[in-house]
């Protein structure tokens, strides 16, 4: 049932007394109403479903399905229908029960036509009010959707602004580094100083690496709009990151472990994109040891893959330097880097964007000086 029932002038009269049905039909039709008749509750419900009357008048006491049951079923089919109950004297308990089930009004036998028409008028007024409220709600819903659209557009503009600001900051850092390395190289050439030449070249290589990383970060950030979802083993991207980072782990004396998910379950995901997410967290975990003064610390990084309820969960845990409170507040909201001059902030924002495209979520725990744990949850699903 829908609000179409409220757009007509039909009245359904349900009463097991033929005389009452005939008299009320003639009277109501002379007042301009389109009247449908039913001799019992079951017939009345069938006609209600077929004709969609805006008002139902039903006797309370009838054989078979009584008026209370007719009222309950009609309200279940269309709560906006107005139902007027016909009662006999002394039926107050039934009247109260009908009002509890949202009957619009009740009239007693013998039926006074004036009382009946008054009850119908009140019912029509309520229908009109309901229609107006529904119209206002529809208008309000349209307005909210329009405002949401504008907010989303604004958020996109903010994101673009953040991207440009992040790029600008990173490019300024690189430009400054290139200028400094060029100066050192020029001094080395001018003074024929091999030490200056060596220092300048090392600085130049570092800035070339930054340009390469910035370009890759930008490409990854742009790529997330076209993810390629396939059924994949959730351990696959984690194993690929292990293979890629094992050499660096050995060079830097980092104990690097993978605890794969033992449950055999394929997941719809973009494996390359998830690989990039895990890699970004692992690289950040490795870099976190650069700020630790104690060279004798046992450095550990773990990738844990497990199923948790209806999610595949990736956990990247380290015992590095952790993240300070200032950066912690903005780390997944803005183009923030934990690497000072060496970072662009695109890595974490790209990771966040990829996880959101998978309908997933990121959370983290960190304590300065003790390490960090980043948790990525991706919902299990059969398709996208």
C-alpha cells in the first residue's frame, strides 16, 4: 500500500447487516462519496487491497473476521487510512480497544447520519494534514539531498585543495634540496674539491629519490578511482610485501615476521591496491626506527592477517618510535607526514582512500617511544 489511497474519495463500508449497508450507501453517495460495500471482514479486506479507499467504516461485531481485526490489518497495510468504527451501546471495552489500534473515530447504533458525516469530515481533514506533512517531508528530503550534494562537492574541493597544498609543500622541499645540492656541486667543481662533489652528488641522489617517490604517490593516489576487484587470497598482498621488504629488513637488522590467516577464504579486493596499503604501513614502520637513539634495540615489525567476524583484518605492528600526540590527531585526516622533510603525506592519504573504496576502515594505536599498531578491516563479501 502507498499514499495513492489518500488521493481518492472512496469509502469502504463493512457491515454484516444488509439494511445498514443499503441505507448508508444511498446516503453517502448522495453526499458525493464513492462507496464500496462488503458484508464481512474477509471480503472487506480484499476490496480494500483492490480499491485503495481513503476511509473505511466497519462494524466492530461481525461473524468471522471482526472489526478490530479488520482495523489492525488495514493499519498494517496502510497506516494512513482512516478507520471509523460502528459500535452498539455497551461496547465501550471494544471502543477503547479500537482506539488503541488507531481507529479514527466511532459512532454508535442506531447510526445518526449527521454524526457519521461529521466523523467522515474529520477523517478527511486528517488525511489532508497527512498529505501536507508528507509533501513537506518530501520537499525537506529533496532539500537535504541537494545540500548533501553541495557538501560532497565542497569536500571534494577541500580534498583537491589539500592535495595541492601537500604537493606544494613537498615540491618546495625538493626544490630547496636540489638548490642546495647544486650549490655544493658547483663549489666542488669550482674548487676542484672531491669531498664537496661527493656530498653534492649524494644530496642530488636523495632529492631524485624524493621526486620518484612523490610521482609514485601521486600515481597511486589517482589510481584508486579505478580499482580492479577480484577474488583473491588475503595472504597474497602481505606475502608480496614480505618478499619485497625482506632485503631491507636484513640490512637494517629488523626482525620481520608474517603471521598469515590460516582460514582458506577468498576475498573481493584489488590485490595490488591492498599491497600498496600494507607496503606503506611497513615502510613507515621500518622508518620509525631511524628516530631511535638506542642502536642495541631489538627492532621488530609484524604483519598479521586474520579473520575477525565478517572482516579480513591486516595488522602492522612495530616497536619503533611511535607517533607524537600532535601528529596523531591529524594522521588520517590531512596530508600529514611523520617523516619531516623526507615525507609528502600522500602515502597515508592514498592508503585511507584505498581502504574506503573497499568499504573498510583503518584504526591505530601508538605510544611515543614504544611503537605503533595499524589495523585495516576489509568486509568479506561475495561481490562489489
